[in-house]
């Protein structure tokens, strides 16, 4: 790849190489859809507690000379996702570039772990990044490979957005509002079904594998199924994913974290959402109707999937229903899994990160 567009970003950024760095200016690199914004919001809030800082959102899909100037003059620059132009942008030593990444833990292999061709540009990005934040020392090696970054630059300080679960939420009100919005009884327990996308298109319509009529007949008195499709699913399945059977589609619900907080059980497959949900210490069922093909042809995992995931693995709609009906969950397996993915679960991740930057990078 020539990375022509990304090199152009680098040239435009270079116009401001002599811009003075403002000690109180902080920039957040994000796209105009504000994808994965949660980490940035929590870091912003933590800096606001510390003093008089100026915040700037740099939209990576909108070219702006004023935006490049503010970026060049920022004491701290935070990323939450990939930003390939960083490979061609020369920051000063006074700038501190921090990659927060948007997902906790390590599950499916990504980045340089699977895409050999991208390793060169990832190494260049790594050279221009001062710090990568992860959730556990156990996964530093995986992230080092994925980002092609020296382990010495990686810090296990936590994921800012995980602080959400330690805030003072009124769960009763959250659920009441949810039930009112979707027209369901407040007495129903919520099963959140959050499948990931598959590169193999035929496996993306979950209703080809989940018998919703049987599901509702046997579980519908107690539970309601809430389907949360992955944001990328439309890129991997062109037809309609819907069913005439009873369920609620929460794919457009604003807060995924709120859905997890009010749900009683999660159904997923290979999605990294299992890592975040595991901190709630609630049951997860892994509905992996295409497991053998997925393991053979998709990205693979940083661990042995069958022996590690924190819940029963099922392959058919019948097995899925039975696992929920028979309460086939081992709480100890959840806690064991959490220990491999998080060093601290205390609602203090944002504080630790900002403390580290102000005390060690200042």
C-alpha cells in the first residue's frame, strides 16, 4: 500500500512543526461518527477535575488546517482507535501521544498479530506513540505484537470507560425507562444477544440458527430477547436480519454499557464484549453455531477459546435454550477469566492514567 492519503496528512501536519506546545491543551483524535468515544469522555472528565485544561476534538475524517495546528500545539494527544497518518506525523518531544484503545482485554487476534502486511506501518505508528494503555500485565505481549510496539511503552492502567460500572446508577429507573421505550413488561428478565460479525457472509444472519419460536415458547414467560447487532454487520451481510418472532432490536440503542448493566444474561459468540460483561459477574452463553469454520478461517484468538471463555459453549438453538433453562453456569469460571483480563477493577482507571501522565510524563 502507498498510504498516499495518510502521507498527505503528515505533510499538512508538518506545516505546523514550529507551533508552540500549550501545556494546558489536550486533543482527542476521533471520527465524525464519534465511534468509541467513551474512553475519551472519561479522560476529559478526569482532566477537568485537575485544573484548567483546554480540550480539542480532532476529527480524523475531516481535513482542517486549524485542526492540525491545535493538534501540533497539544501537550497530550489521545487516540482510541487506529489512525494510520500518525506514521507520517512528526510530533515534538513536548507532545505526549497516548493510545487508549477502545476494547478491554485480549480476545480475537488483531493488528500485527494477523495482518503481516500492516506491520511496517504499525511500527512507524508505534515510534510516534509514547504510551499504549491496556487492562492487564497478562496481555502486554499480545498488544506488543498487535501494535508492533515495544513492551516498554505499554502500561497496564485500565480502560477509562470501565469506570462507568462504578458510578451511582439507578438500575430500577434504567430498566423501567428501557421497558417503557421498547414496550415490554418490567417483570421480564433481559437476555442481551450480542453476536459479532463474520467475514463469511452466510453466518451473519443469526435467525437462520436461532429458533425464535422455540426460544420464546420455552423462555418467553420469564425472559425477553434483546438483539444488539455489531456496528460492522451491514458491511458483511447485505440482506435483512430480522424475524417475525418476538424479540426487541436494540442495535440502535445509544449506550451498549447501559444494555449490559440492565441485562440478566448475555448470549454472544466470539465478540470481545464478553470481556467487558464478565466484570458484572453475570452468566454468558456462547452460541457458536459455526465454531469449527470460524476457528479455521477467521482471525483466531490469543487463548484457547474452548477452555477459556467464561460460560457454556453451545452449537444449536436447542442447546442454547437448555443451557439457560438449566442454569448451566459456573461462577468460578467467570472470576477466573476476569483475572486474566484485568489487573484492577475499581472504577479508578481514568484516575490512574491521568496520574501516570501528570506524574511521569510531565
